[in-house]
C-alpha cells in the first residue's frame, strides 16, 4: 500500500471511520513507519488545537468588532474604487487631448506644394546641387530660386 493510502486511513482512524480490522492494520503500520507516526502526531496536535479553540470564551463584543472591521475594510475598498475611476478618466481625457492636439498640429503644419516638389526633385545639375545644398547655409526657398533663375 502507498503512503498516501496509509495517510488517508490514519485520518479516517482519527475520525472514527475504520472497522476494527482496519484500525488494527493502521496501528501495526504506525509501529513500523516513522513518517506515518509523525503524520499521526500532527493530526493529533491539530485535533487538540481545534478542540481547545472551541472552548475559548469570547467577549460578547467580539462579533460586533468583527462586523465593524469588515465595514471599515469595505469603506476603504470603496474609496479606492473611486480613486481608480478618477485616475482612469484622467488618463482617458489626457489621451483624447493628446490625439486632438496631434491631429490639429498635423492639419496645420505647412506642406510642400506639388510644384515646389516637382522643381526641387528635377534638379539634376550636380555642380549646382553640390554648391547650393550645403546643409547649414541654404533653405528650400534658396534652392528653388537657384533652379528657377538658372
């Protein structure tokens, strides 16, 4: 028989659910198995602890204090629910504001006209491009002027 089976039988013995023959088998096994003896001792200790706890005399106000404590905990949870809702709404508002701002800035940003794009992209003269396209000195308007006046 496996250890788990013996442990189940030992537990059933403490609950008074074994026949006389089964009880005799458990007692015989306990005499030869240290692990099961330790398990039986643990069950015995647990059984006494439960029995001793049942004999405690509690103050009549104990139940009232438990209920008050539970109400206090519920109130704390409810207050955090409100904070969480406020934070969620604030984040959603900020995200919406950012999206509107980005869309507005995108719509208002200056764009290169099609004619400027065609003229600038058609510049093939490498000498003019090399001279005029120094990154720190010229703008697109300067290049456009150079191409048009060429």
